[in-house]
C-alpha cells in the first residue's frame, strides 16, 4: 500500500513538473485597450480562434469572426457577446479552401468596415478528411487562402497603420520541406497529410518573413505565432469515434486549453514594442530562432511568387502582387541584406536565450 501511495505521489509530482515547465502557457501581459479598433479572426468560431476573439472583444475591439460555417459562426458570436458584454462582434462567411470565397469576403468586408487594425490568420486544417480535391487542400487553407486574404486587405491595414498581421504557425514547420515542383499536388493518405501540414506551417513562417520585408516602412507589422500543444479540434476532428474517446482524456491531461493556446497569438497582436521583430517567429510569448529552412530568404521569395500564381494574382490570373520592386533571385539572395533583414540577423543571437523551445 505504501508503495502504491509513493508511486502515485511520484507520478503526480512528475505531472506537475511537466505541466508547469512544458504545458502551461505563458500569458499575454499586454494591458492595451482596443476600443475603436477592428480585428478579423479567421476560424473564430471554435478553439484558439474563439478564445482569441473573446479576449479581443473583452478589450473593447470590434471583432469579425470569419468562418466557414454560418451556424457555428453565429453561435460563437452569441457566446462571445454574452461573455464579453461587447455587442460589436459579428460573423462573416469565409471558406479559405475557395479563392472565390476569399475574394467575396474581402469585398464584403471592405464595403462595410471602415477600419482594420488586426488580421489574425487562425483558421487551419491538418487533414483533408473525406474531401477529394484536385489541389493541395491543406496548403490552400493554411497558406494560399491567407496569402490572398492578406493581399486583398492590405490597403485597409495600411490606411489604419500601425496595424498587425498574425499568422498561426507551428513547431511542425521544423519538419517541413517545400518541393516547388509539386507544391499544389493533391494529398492522399495520412502520411502525405502529415507532410503537407508540416510544409504548410513552413510556408506560414516563410510568408511572414517575406511579408515583413515587403511591408517595411508601411506601419504594418507581421508575426508568426506558435500556440504550443493545444487540445483543439485541429487534430481530433477526423479521428474515428472510438479513438477519439481514448485520446480525449489524454489530450486533456497533456495539452494546453484553447485559452492557453491563444496567449502567443494575442501577444503578437497586442504587445507594444515588438515592432522591430516584424517577420519573426514567436512561441510562449517570446521570439524564437528557427532552422535555416525557415529563414531562407531565397525560398521565401520563391514561395511568394509561387503563391501569387496559386492565388490567381499573376498575369496568368489577374495581377502581380509584389509590394516592392525586387531583383531576380540569385544564389546571393539567401544571405540577408538590407535594413529589414540585417535587423533579423543582428537580433537573432541575443534573443535566442529569451525564447523557450517547444
């Protein structure tokens, strides 16, 4: 009996140590009030997105929940209004898998909303489910759709500068490897889905890096935010029912709550003084170094150009979206140059010790 009690105590003690060192989220400490500001949160009807939207609403912002499901979106609006006491929370339809839907959302938003201060790309998928598409659905939802939406809303963001773009990233970007020859090929099976998810998260980090360079001096800054290991619908959504029942209790024990997962995205959206870190990757409310594949400026530029084509924004589609004139890619382009990129390089070493790896 004593042995069992000792074992239980050691197990509990180990869990407490693991929880407070690896699971518990570092809170966003910004005290900023958002009265008079407008924020768009994609996928704001559930999980991290809903908790992010709730916090913004509690701070007085007008919050637009950009969601695919009208029923779930309107239900989330009701919940957030009730809990925050803020009636300036609305739903607008957005399906990131459809470029037509992205354009429709942008048109509706720009015609009805005079401000945009925060654009938070929270929505994402990790599996194609039973959907069969002729393109890479995971890349479309996680990167190409947000890329297009950012482009379409940039004029409003610039008009209300200082403003921010927050892109939901993941530690999975470390496993990503972008193959530009097959970037948009359909994904089949769980192994390809795992690879496609990691690749899309690498695309998020590279996109944020290139966007910061393109927007330098505009007053619009951008950040890639890793929410940490979170108990959300993202990975359990397509799990069989019997396995879901087995994994749910385990997920509750070892993963963060959606509110905890919202802390780093909120830090990137709200914390004052991080403007010089535009384009960087954050985890646990600290800037964190990324592997060489995620700070390859040549790859970031190549991804930007490929994304323009996939989003229908080149001459093959409608228009080129380059925000600044750029020289053609060459081998030396991978070496960071210019004030923005030298800022990244100069800050990386001292800031590495501040971050907490996940």
